[in-house]
């Protein structure tokens, strides 16, 4: 999840989705510096506690899109056996260096090197908005999680964090108005965004029904949907967002694999 300063920015021209793997390799240090080791209040105050809560009690967990392993290490601290998977070598190298107990594999979400039904739970945190196509990756999650197991899917909120969305102070009306503008929600888009100066990251926007229907088609039934408000640490760090504090940035879909 980006810091929020990219809300409403247009896509960057001259780059395309085919450049996604090299972009993640190139900018892995940006992620590690800005979103791990206590640097990001959204992770510290919201995402990591939610991950810990939703994975509690599951013994064998796959962290899909593990990055440098902060969620994998957290769940290992709680006693789970955790495997982290990421397609980015530079992330996996740092994950291995930081240790903490998980095992790691370099692999794409659509080609997981694991046996059928070998995990009690799978967690994917802010990963699927960077994966295209969607269906093969969801099919692999459904394949490797056991019947009755859990899949927790963390997303930048597909409705309220659409590219082109953002807080508007409208002084063209009398009296002036303030509101949250929602971008073209129903239009699926593939973009490369400049999330920080000279840092370009691929992003796929899909409406929520694409996720929910694809999950259901592969036997992953929605059991709970969470839309937490931005945590106070994020608001303190990003005071421009305070007026929109009732607009969630995160959506979490908690699914259960159907029994066979």
C-alpha cells in the first residue's frame, strides 16, 4: 500500500505491464525502506495486526507475495510453519538475510511449486492488484489450500482507491463542498504509476465483483469482509487525508476453501 500521495495521479506513459518483473526488482529497496521494519504506520498499526489475527490458529501458512518477509516472520513468531513465495529475487534475498524462521521460494503466483492441499491457510497482502491475469493465481491458491482452509486477501480498496480517486475541496460551488471523488470504478485498467519520485510500480485495477466471482468460481467462499478505517498513525503522517478519515484504504476478503 502506498503512502497515499499517489491518489488521483494519472498513469505514467511510456511504460507497460510487460515491464512489471523488472520494475519490482529495480524498486525493491524503495519497498524495504518505506514499508518494513517499522517504517510504515499502516503496516504497524493495521496490516500486521490484522494478518496476525486472521492467521491465528493455522499451523501451516503460505505467505503469497511475501516481499522481504515481514508477515512471514510475524506468523512464525506465533508458532506457524510459514513458507513465503515471491517472484522478486531481490526481495527473497533480503528475506533470507533477515531470517526469522520462514522458508522461501522464488515463484510466480500462477505457478506455485507446492503440492495440492498442503497449506492450512494462505495470506496475500497487497499483492493481487499487481498480478495479471487474475484467474490462474486464484486457481493456484485454491489448489494449495486444504478444504476448510482459509484465504485472506488484502487489497487496496478497489472501489474507494480507484486510480483517479481522491479528496476534493470544491470551491466552484456556493457554499464550497468537500467530497471523495471515485474514479472509473467499472473500468479494469493496467497502469504503471509513479508512486514516489522515479519509482514506477505496475498496478491493476479491478472492480470487486471480479475478485469475489473469481474466488467463488474456484471454491473459495467469502466468509467475512473487512473495511477498516485508516489508522491514526497514517493520518498523523498524512494530514491531508484527515478530512477523508471515514474512507477506507484497505479491503480484506476472508475466504474458506469448500470441503470436497
